[in-house]
């Protein structure tokens, strides 16, 4: 009888996980609600899928689980994998039913509530950031954070959609209107997840440099893979425009210690995590967001290039509840991923032109011919590319060269405000 590896709603790096699981002789069974799209370096993973099954809605958890078990039809399951918030509750229940290690459904439900996470961290002395109800703030016409800015964000967020930096009441009111009117474009499956939390909340801004720590928990013990820096849009640092791995920050040991303590305080037990954080000039580490999944976009490909090894092997081991065969990854170089926005006012995406000499891989994030409802936000990225360097500085310089020569719809974007980034 086949031994299955179950994947829920695959995107981006998940196809590398699929490719690796299939190479081990596992029969990969995919369940998805959204149409599957694959490109760049992920086509081999798509071809390795053994079965595809559509799910009506991930919000109807009981029906989704019934469908999964019906299609599995009693076959053995070695592991499961998911990397989008919309399906994490279903995956947690499935793992419990299959006897696979996990954080548990109840814990995932709490962890997806970003407001609960912030309050838990304050209770345990691991955060100084305050939060407030934005509708009460606008009704009372009083700013709750003195002279500090804040971020308006969904209680159950994902991908920085509907995340707005707010300096005062007008910004909050505008963000609430955009939420109520669903004015910002995003995938329908993500919209379902955002609505699960019911509303937005207002969180005090963490000052400093944005980065993330990639790692995993096994038997309650946190282990780090490395830091990833962030390239951000100069005019709006809440819009991420790229990343570099690894990031040799001088406070790495302190960062890993703080994030490990946060994992313990939140009761994490088993699985990959992606911790976004800020480090202030004074060395204060503040968690921005803890994702109970592996990092999105092309972080896995960056790691594989930087280590000269397949980190997806570790991801499959953890998904199957096994001690990873390899944990001692050593940096061989530096990989830098960059994302592109179309210039303001671009109505339709016709195509992207890049200098291919330095590019490891690239792909469109929106199909040619797509109508662009907006060009202002993180969800509006139209393309991504990756470069490599023997040093961190060389990787950034190579990224700068490619970005500076990029063309959108045949027009050089050069110093356009949507191409003006803080490169890290």
C-alpha cells in the first residue's frame, strides 16, 4: 500500500518540499481550494505530485477534513505540509488525527490571533509594545501611543495585506475604510483567512531594523537556521521588497535567545517557524510577527544557494516527525532575492526585462496581461529575481545592478519611487 505525504494548498517553496518527498518514494497527495500556479524553479515539484483534489473551502474545516480522509481511504500517511495561514487549522487537526507531532489545533488557533500573541508576550515580559482597538480609538478621537506611530493590521493577518502605518487618527480611519470596503486586492483564499479574525487592531510600532529568524521546534526545543535581512521600500518601510540570507548580524546570539524564549512562552512544540523581528539601535529585540510555518516567497531557494545544500530535506524530516538527518548547515555564500513593483499609474502588466547575466532565477508574480488595481502595496509585486555573492556586500551589489537596469512594460524604472529601496 502507498505511503502518502499530504500537502495542503501548495505555493512557491512548497513545490521543492513536494519534489523532495517524492524523491524519497512518498506518494504526494495535494489538496487545494485555489487554482495551482507554478513557475521559476518549482516545476519539477509540480510534476512530482501524485494526486490532486479540490477542497470547497478551508473555512469549513469539518467538510475539508472529511474530504481529505475520504480521498486518503485509509492509506498510511508519513507526513503533512502546509505553508499558508488559511489551512493551518485544518492541518493541525489532521496531524492530531494521524498521530503526527504538532503544536495542536488549540495552540494554532491562539497563535493565529496576533492580538493574543502580543498580549501574551507583554504578560511574560517579552514585549514592550502596546495595542488598541482602532474603532474605539477613532470614536474617542484620542491617539493612544503619545508621540509614537503604530501599525493597523488584521487580527489574523497574512502577507502584510491591510497593514497600514499610522501616524494619527486620519491614517487609522482610512485603513478601516479600506478594510470595510475590501479596497485592497488579494487572493480570495487569503481574504477568507483575514476575515476569520473579524477585524483589525492597532499595534504600537517597533523601532529598528527589520529582519527574520528562520528555524524550527522539535520536542519543544527551538533551533535556528539563520537570519534573513530585509530590503524595504524607501517611501514606505512596511512594504518589503526583498531579502538576503544569511544575515551576519552582530547580535545574532541575543536574537536567537530572545526568539527561543518567545517560542517557549507561546507553547510551541513541533514545526517550522518564521519570526519577523525588529532590532533597535540600542539592541532591543522586538517580535513583529511569529508565523507558525516556514518563511514565504523564495526564502528556501535562498537558503539552498547560500548553504549549497537542500534545506528542503530538513523540512520533509520535520513534516514527518523525524529528527532531521542534517542540522549543521554551513554558509558557502549569500543569496539575495528582490521583488519589483510596477511604476505608479501602470494599468496593465505587459512584461519584465532583466539583465540575466547575474540572475540565478526569476519569475513573474502576476501573469502578463494582468490588470493592476494598485501598485502601492506588498501584494502588488509583479516579479521577483535572485542573485548570489561570495560576500554579503557582493550579493547586495549584484542585486542593485539588476534592479537598476530593470524594465517594466519596456520602460526603464530606474529611480522610480516604486524602485527606490533600502537594500539589505
